[in-house]
C-alpha cells in the first residue's frame, strides 16, 4: 500500500492542512480536483462522455458541467470506475442482505444508500481513501470534538456511544457506525445502533439501560429525547451530543442544551459527501475544503456572492475515486460567509439554510409567488407555547396543513388555534393572506425508510 493511502498519512495531512492558510488549502484543493478529473476521464465511461469538449486544462471548476442524482443513477454501471462493480449484482447479492450492512462489497468498497426522501435512493460506494477521509475529518475538523468533551468524566464513566439513526437498510450513518463496529471489537462492545423507527418507549428503555456518555442522531430524535428527559422518563447524562442528517433549528438547539446541559455539535454532510463540514465552537460550519468542494450557486448553477443565500449547492468529493462525485447538485440552500471565523480556522465557513424542497411557495395578495423559508416558519411555530414537534405540508399555493405534537400539560385545540393565529399573522406580514391553514389531526410523520422528520414539505 502506498504511503499516500495510509491512515497515518491522511491524519498527518489533515492536521497540517487544518492549520495552514486559505491559499494553501485552495492550492491543495485544485491539485486534487485536477487529479480527480483526469482519473474520471480515464476510468469512468460516463465522465469520458460527459466531459467531451471540455478543456484538459481545468483552471476553474465551473468549466465542468454539473450532474444530478437521477443522471448518475441512470448511468450507474458507466459511472463507477471499477468494471467489476455492477448495479444488478450490487442490489441482488449485497444490498438485499441486511446482515452485510457495514461489510465491504467485493472486499474493498464501503456501500451506503441515501434515504430516498427526495426521490430515488442513490447508491454510493466509498473506496479506501474516501473511508479514511470520513474517519479523519469527522474527528479533527475544525476543532477536534475530543476538545469539547470532559475527558475526566469520560474516563471515569467510560465511553459508551448510542447512535440513533434509521436501520433496515444500508443507510449512511448506520452503515458507517456498523463498519466501525466490525473493524474494532472494542468499539463494537461500547457502541449501539438504536433504530429511530422503534417506538419511543423502547428507545428510552434501552438508553436508560445502556447509559450512553456519547450520543449521535438526527435532531428530531434528539429533540424527542430531550422531551422524554424533561418528563423524567429518560434518565441519562451524555457528555457530548452530535446532531446530523437534518436541519437543527435554533429553538431545538436551545431546548436540547437546556435539558442535557452538555456540548452539542452539528455536522453538515450527505451520503455523497460524508465528511463535508463540521460545526466549530462559534457555531459556523467549516467545509473540509482540502477534500471537498462546495459551490453556492443560483438556479442556473452560477456562483452567488459571499453572504448571499444560494438556490442550491454543487459538491465535489475529491477523495472518492471508485464513484466520482463532481459538481453534484445536492439541493441545499447555504450562505457562504466572507469574513474569517473567530475560531481561527482558515477553512471556508457557511450557514445552512435548509433543503430547496423545504421552501413553501405560496400565492401572495398580488398573485405573485412568495417563498416561505422553513427556518423562519419553523421559528413561528416552535415558539408557540405547548408545541413539541410540528410538520407543515404545502398542498398547493393556496393551502397548507400543520401537524402538531403537543406537550402533555397543554390542550391540543388551544395550541392548534394559537399556531394557526401566529402563522396567519406571519403570512399576512409577507403579503400572503389568502392561504388556507388546516390543522391536520395526524401527528408529524417520519419518513418510513429514513426515520427522518421533514418539518416542512413543499407542495
């Protein structure tokens, strides 16, 4: 094995680059992009065709055409750079076997699937270098998570990790956790994957028995656990919480912090780019720009200025050679920040606004379309006394429905009335006064496959 492919090299390179200048990070990124594009043209029939007419000399990533999930999955066998990988075999002999979650396909590729909450699931392979980058970036950037944990308490109480994600498939977070458990018997003994698809009383009982000191999971399940802890049914004392996979609203962060009173870190990533960004102590997301490229762009995939919210983002995974991800439309809305973060990191930083399909597009009083941002609408609903969880579904430009979970000490009809009143006042302030607001008696619904709770679903 070449030195450049070892975990030691990846770790050393990560530490050096993390403390370098933005100019050095940019140079490393460009060199790796050039190498990746050369490799893709040589080894991937899809990219060989996709880049016809594109100059061999890539000075700017915008020279390359973008891609999306449907296009890549429709050309899967030509997309992968290993001719031994074939979609039919992968589905029949690997993905259908849930006992192989966390195992290596063909003995060399980590396999993960997306949840499919935004359409057809994607199937992603991670090669050896990409797997090492996932492990190293998540633990060293922008500041090592270990620096936020009370190590004295961790040593005294022992490391026990509860990973609360969806199971029943080769889903990203669960597959990564199972892979780590397979590699290390010690970690396996001290780590449990707890499915968020189980009833909450079963999850609470297992957590009370296991008494984890470290927790990772979707913000929606962590928020639910905070409510269980506040009600006295859950009795755990975590030393650190890592949230990922969904948008964590400021209100939810406040409630989780208030209940558990321990450091909370948020990750920003996707199965296509598993270690894209991590939150620093100043609550900014820092992109691991030496291994990933993130472009904030408008609807036509043109760059938006710093400080301006994007319509979507294009991401590039510089570590993955078996399945090149180059200028992939991720569908998130972000704002790149122009100033250097006070945490000291030279890595580019951003705020995450949400997914494109979470924006409600409603009809205004002048019959013009008005975009309602999920974070803003969520704040109006969450700050209503008695609201535990919510879900807004946009049916058409003139009608939405709201599903509520209400805290036990509140009367649901009164909370529903107050939420409708506040949402109407908010809509009126935006010139959206003809929209019908329906209170749906059904509770907020998790996605059956991923276990995620999409708080706002655009119509």
